[in-house]
C-alpha cells in the first residue's frame, strides 16, 4: 500500500522543493525524492509539481507526497549461506567469502552477494524505490572479508556518506612476495585505468588518475614473504593490489598484478578485509566490525611457518 505524507512548509527562509523534502523525509535519499517529484507523486496545494527546483516560500503551502511500495525486481533470491557478523533494522554486516561476486554482471548472473542477501531474509524496505539490498562498498571477487549491506534508503545514504567523506577506517591483511623496503610506510600514488589493458588499473602519471593513499605495516616476515596490515584512506578499484605491486611486492596469488604462476599453492589472492570502523545509522559512535582470517589463508600461514 502506498504511503501518503502531508507536510506543511515551515522553514524560515525560501527553499527548493527537493531540498525541503530531503529534510522532512530523511529516510529517503535526495535522488529518490527527485524521482518522486518527476513521477508526479508530489503535489503543492493540490497541484502536481514536477519541478524539483520549485521554490517554497509561503507557510500556507501544503505538500502531499505519495511514496509507492518498493517495486519487485527481476533478480531471484537464492538460499546461499552467509556468514553474518552483525545485523539490526538498518544494516547487515557479512564476512564475504573469496570467489563471490558482489553484483550481477555479464558472466555472473547468479550466486552473487546481492542474490544471497535477497534470499537471506524478507528484510528489505527498498533502496531507490526497488526491493533490493544496498551494497554500500565493494570487494574484489577473490578478496574476502567485511562488507556492509544497507536495508533501507536512509541507512544506505547514511553509510555511503561516510565512505565519500573518508570517515571510515578499513584494515586489510595481505601476504606479499618478498620484503618491503621499510617495515612500514605510506603509499601515495594516483590510480587510473590501464591504457594498455582496460580490465586492469595502473599507477597514473601525477597529472592523471585519481588520488590513492595506502598505509602498510609489516606484521611478520615469513621466509621470503611479508604479512602486512594495510589501511586504505581512499577506495580506488584494485588500490591495494596496484600499490603493493608497484613496490615490487605483489600480493601472493594475484595473477593479474603479480606472478602469472603463484609462488605457493593458493587458489585466490591473499587479501582479506579484516575490519571496518563506521558510525551506524543515527549514531555518532564509531563501531568496529571484524572478520577473522579465513581458514584457507590461516592454513597457508601455518604451513609457511613450519
């Protein structure tokens, strides 16, 4: 059933229609509100308003907003086991396994994290007007670890805002070839699409690409390998993989940026999103979520130490 909201203009100064409704309906994103306006679901004193830039400036103006039920989507829920770290009414935090793709894409029409989230439970309030989970950030297919999934529009925009403002703290564990030149360090090197291979990323010239910053710390040197803790201050595609490879220490098992044949027996890249700190919806307190190192990676560490 559609949700009908009646709102009286009460701001102390003139304000754009979409901006005012964003303040009054914080559970909806700005783009969602603009979509409702364009669909003719907002009326002003009985007249349909179709301009998001309409200026409100009179206390006698009354808005009626009709919010339709989330539309079903064509994706079919799939019963796939999820390692759930935490869950409340706004968010679900999972430990994604290596090998699982985040979103449906060419060649990956099933078995994705989106399919698994849809099949997990009937919890979705709808993101952008559609009954789907909101994947807040991404991990590569062969990277395991902590992933946040928003259950509704409000939590989706709340969490995404922190990622855009770089207010989160993300820590990864990586096993790399060789030993880095220093025990710890900061890598500041812009990244862009590799002009010679559009499927890859590369270190860009200083006047090109997007800024990217990674901070690493050596946890332990194990034979000819180094076990690192890496914090990323930016979230560029393949950032950690490209940055470490640029130092001559690619991630073990990364056949795209490292050795074409892994130096040890491994069927994935040794990269794991260990933890993330973020403020949950409607909270100003940072909460940390941790995903333990998967058994297959811990087994490799144990074997190398023997």
